[in-house]
C-alpha cells in the first residue's frame, strides 16, 4: 500500500494538466488520446488520475449542498502546501491574487499609501467575488421526539434542535418521530424508521417508511412527495404516505385531495394521474401495469402530529402499524427488547410499534424469558387503570390497547406456567368490565353514530366524517349489528348519488361484510346491480374519475358478498373496462344470481346461525326471492 | 382494517389456546429493509464520488446519481447483504453510465468505454486508498487561502459555467482554469503528503 501511496503522490505535471482538463470538461481530442495512452499503459498513472478526479468529485459533492468550505478562518500561511515541483504557491497573477509577502504587508498595518491600496484592493475583492452561498436549506426542524437522525454527509454527529435549518439531501430517521416544516408551507411528521430525501422547499422523496403531511393554511398547493411507485401532489390537504419494503406506496387522504401521478422512468414524464379523495386510501404498486387498489381508510394509522412527550407505552401500543407487511422474523426484535426493557423510553416506543412478536417466538432462552415476562406483566398492570377508567368514553385507542394486552397474555400463557393464573385473572376482569362498558357506551353513542354516518353522506364536517369511520371500525370489531341499517343506508345513498359524495364505500362495505349474515345478501345485490349497470352504461376511453370510484365500490361489493355468502367468486367475475392501466372494472352480470343462490343456501343451513338469526321468528324462510 | 382478522376474538371467552395468528404472506424482511436504508444513506458520498470521478461533468454526474439512487430503491431486495453494498451500488451506477454513454451525443470529448472500464476496475480495487485520501481532503481544504476557497466555492456550488464565472469577475476563462489547476494540484499534494505522513507517523 505504501508503494501505491508514494506512486500516486508523484503525479507528473503532464498527467495533472490532462486530469485537470478532464475535470473542467475542456479536453481536446488530442489531449484525450494522449490521456488514454497514459492510462492504458501505466497503472500508477491510472490511480493518480482517479485520485485527482476524486478531489474534483468530493468538491462537487460538497458543492451539492451549498458550501464547499467555511470561509471564516484566516488562512494559515505557514502551513500552506508547497507543490512538489517547487513553484511558489500561491503564485501571483494579474494582481487579483496577492503574493504572500504583499498580504502580510497589508495586514501588518502600513503607511497611508499602503492603507489606500488596501482599501482599493478590498473593495475590488468584494466586487469581484460573491460571498459563498448558503447551503440550500429546504426545511426547518420543528420538533423531534426521541429521535436518532442520520444524514448522508455522515459526519453529522449532532442531532438537530428545534429551529435548525435542514439542507437538501438524503436523511434517515432511525428512531422516534420528527416534524419538519418545509419552506414551501408543508408540515411533515416523519416516523422512524424512514429514509427521506429532501429535494427543495416543495418536494421530498420518501424512499421508505411513513410520514403525514399537512399544508399550512393559505399556502400554495403543489407540495409533492415522490415515492418509487408514484408521486403524490398535494392540492391543499392533509395526507399520509407509506412506502414499504415491497416498494408499495400507500396514500391516505385525511382532508382535501391529492393527485397521484405515475411517472414513466424511461421518458421521465407523468403518464397519468389519479385523484384521491378525502377519507380514502389507495395502495400503489411499483410497476405501471398493476393498477392501484382502494384499501380501507384507517384513521389511526398515521401520526399526524409530533407529540411533545413520549406517551406511556400503552397509548403507543394503540397506535397503528408502521409497516404494511408483517415481520416474520420478530424473534430478533423481542430479543433486543428483552435486553433493553430496563432502560430506555425508546423501548416503549419500539414495543408499541411491533404488533405481533409475541405470537411468533420460538427460541427465547430461559433467561431472556425470565427477563421478559415480569416486565410484560408489569406493563399489563399499568394498562388496567386506563381501560378501567372508561366512563362514557370507550375509545378506539383503549380498544386497541386491550387487543394488545390480549396478545401479551397469549404469549405469557404459552411460554410460562406461572403466567396462566395471571391470564385467567385478567380474563375474568376483562370480560366483565368489557361487557359493562361496551353496552353503556353503545347505548350512549348509537344515535350519535347514526347521525355521523348520515352526516358523512351529506357532506358533513371532516371531524364528523372521521367519527363515522371510527364508528364503523368499532361496530365491526365489536359486532354491533345495530348500526347495520345505517350502514346500508349510506351505501344506498351513495349509489343513488352516483358516487359523487366523499364516502369511502370500501370501508363501509368491508364492515357490512363482517357484521352481516347471508340474509343481508338480497338487500345488497340490488345496490351492487345498480352500480354495475351505471358502470357499464358508458365505456371510458381513458381515465374516468366516476368509473374509477365505482370500480373501487364494485370491488368492495364483491369482497363483501363473497364473505357473506361464503363464496370466492370475486376474482373471476371482475372484468377490466377501459384501458387496463387504470384498473377500472365491472362485474359479470351472471355473478349476482350465483351469490343469491349461495346465500340462500347458507341462510337456511342450521349449522350457520349467527346471533342476529336467533331473533327471527321460527320457521321463517330465508329471503330467497332475490331480484 | 385488513389486520382486523382477529376482531372476532373478543367474543369468545377463552383466548389462551387460540390459533396463532399467521405472520402474513409477505416474505420480504422489513428488518432487511431498514438495514438497507442505513447502508444507502451511509454510502451516498462514496457512490457519488465514484460516479463523478468517471463522469466529471457535474450536471451529468448528478443525473446519473439520481438515476442510480432510484434504481437502488426499486431493486433493493435484490441486494445480497453478504456482499459489499458499495460494490453492488457501483455496479448499478456502472450500468447507468454505460447507457448514458451510449445514448448521449455530447460535444464534450469523453474517454472511451475501454478506458472507463479500466478506470472503474482500478477504482474498485483501491477503494481504501481513495477513502483515506478523502478523509485527508477536509484538512487540506482548511489550509487554502480565503480567495482560493472563494473560487472553489464559486465554481463548485453554482450552476454557472466557467465562462460565466470569468465574466462576472472580470477575468478570462483561461485565468480561472489556471487558478483551479493550481488549487487542485495543491490539494492533491497536500492530501498525498498527509497520507505519507500518516504512514510513517
């Protein structure tokens, strides 16, 4: 290595000239030929050339973010390098540059004449050279919670503080939650682990992870989040974006709307764009040939604000998943957790965001288990007061917390005999308190929910709409069938208004599918038929917003009807209409009768009896007169 | 709501022996995804320098860099973690460079494919040397005179051509080139000396 280092140091002048010309892009043809000869024959020359260009490359890298070098410190004249060729450095030229001697003379303070020269020279200098540019700052660090922030310059060991300006570049949030305020007017809440590239005041690229963005009022629209699959352009809204390890992008719009633009890399142009309405969520694949799908809107999925303090672990536990897919290798996660449970608040955050490790562990050692179980039991005890303090407010948050507690209990019961007693005690307490609170809560809220659902249909405020969605989620998970009529009402209203209001039918139909029984099928079929007929009444030549929305609804219908009637007809019966890239579809007319038949059979089957069936009078035949 | 498949659980009285919830269909490891993110960010500088050493024109280098980065994320799961990240990333950059040379007809005189392949190979083989040199560069930059730093700053941060820089400072382009030549050579030697000093010190 020493030889190499020495050889590289001895780079001859001719090669330097040629390398320099290459940096400047001023190589002549003959110079290029000469350079190639040298490189071809001499390995040392090759390395020297590369080393010279590497300097140019590193300067370019620094220049990308705005400042190559701090210009504050005075030059250390004594330490100035002398080139091997012996020429004085820096050599003076036509008078702009000062030779060493002259500068010392000026700064040493001189005669009046000299001072005048100094003044002139300084003025000249100021006129000729612009001050170094600020790095291109793109955003301000608003607030961070428990963050570990890594930047591509790799030398940054200091973590940002509130008010710090952040320059363009690639960054990684390894841990915690951060808020970035972009100069273009958007507030972005970023969750770890995420890799993001800040491009300018109006643009960022989410390479992996999750963020929520909200445009401040009175700011121009157009803030864009680029992802590998699709570019999301803000039209005055609040929305969330997730990019997972399968390069899928999930976009969920809270308020206002966004345009999802598909860019063809080959031609680097926007090929088509899809508008996403409020309270809807869409998943995009990385290749243009797979159309986007609507997915259920999850109100709690994104962190829309950066909290001030780290919430207790059970509130974090109620927060939604960070990633779209499951982690089959969760053992490693929990091992790490077991090791760190004593120490950091970070562990609480991690514990909250991993949702199913406890059901997948196979090889914890006994000592790791010993460390883990008591800590988990302690956490469970901490949870009790939260769940017990329900009063009139049984919220989705607490609901999920209890869900998480159940998982922990499963784990404990499975792994440790001592845990089983604990689990039974918990179970007793939980089922009694759950019944009590649930019935009290529903009694209070039913009317509210019905009104919220109606309000949603009639364009009520955003908050009311969210409440309606929450209601749907809870109804589905707690099997509250009393909301079914209201849900059906929403569906029928939406269809009669030709899908023009801002209702996400995917969520509603998903809920209906899970709450209802086969007896519901004859009520749903006419609605699905009607929507399908509207869909087929005109053939779209290109992208059509109304066809796209109806396609989402029809897919949701098919999934719900399959579920209710116990069939798997959806895939085969959905056919593409219009250009395939847009994913617009319709249902094959024949499938409706198949659903009716299957449902009739199921409803009459004594094995298949749901709670709502029991309320029917005996001997009443299932509705088989489907239209 | 896709994950609410367990929603029914709350009705049943006994939980303990309930079937284990399947881990889901995705076979891609999200932990690997995270690790990839780390490697990506840490290697940005090296990747850029690799590209810019081979294609010195800053605008071209930038474009190639962006293209390479995008490809890295689009094909991240093809990266084998037992390999060196940088080798893989530079391989992808190399492909983009090859395509670029094929398509682009630029007036600029460029080195031939054959030579570029030689350079690329030499670069990968002696990566450590270049990393050491880069570390030394920061110290050498500090030793530049203010007016030299200003020139470097001016030429390397703005999108102006040398001609523009020359015009706005009342100099000929040639004069600027000469000065850059001197500064770069000075930096080169300073870095070389640092390495030699380090080797013996």
